[in-house]
C-alpha cells in the first residue's frame, strides 16, 4: 500500500510540476480535468492505479488540485492541495506519504517541489 501511495504521490507532484511549467502563460493549458491514460503511462514504484482523474483550477497565483485515485487493489482516495510557487509550505490531504509541499519556480519551464511530513523533508521533485 505504501508503494502505491508513494507512486500516487510522485504522480501528484509530477502533475503539479507540469502545471508549474505553464504557470506564467496567459491561458494555462494544465487547467481543467485530466484522465490518466494507463496505456501511455509508466510507474517507477508499485502497481499502477486502476484510474486517476485530476481537476486543476487556478485563481490568480493560486493553483488547486483535486486528484481522485482508484488504486490497483480497488481502494479509492482523494488527494487535495492548494498552493502557490512561492517557496512556502502548503497542506496536502488524502495521502499518508506526506502532509505538505513547497513549490518554487526555477525558470520559465521548471519548478522544484519539496514534499514534507511532520515538517521533515521526505522527497523532492
């Protein structure tokens, strides 16, 4: 189960990074509803989920992500976060692997995220 949650967490962060890449653009193409295409996806750790739907929305500098996941074993979860790319901690709910993230824009095409649990770093992307 931890491998699956880790996989989902890494997928979440990759999605957040994608939205960060387009953060400076006028019309952000990352915003909207996205369905995971399992036939075109690979997962480094754990079993692939059965399905995943992400809903991105934006208000000024704030991005909100709601991700609904059906794990390989059928377990359903909803991961949520609202963040800015300002280097501050923002809460994440719905995953046991981490409880906050910090995002910072690196350049026009990339951002760095630090995942934390209990205030301690548990991963980066």
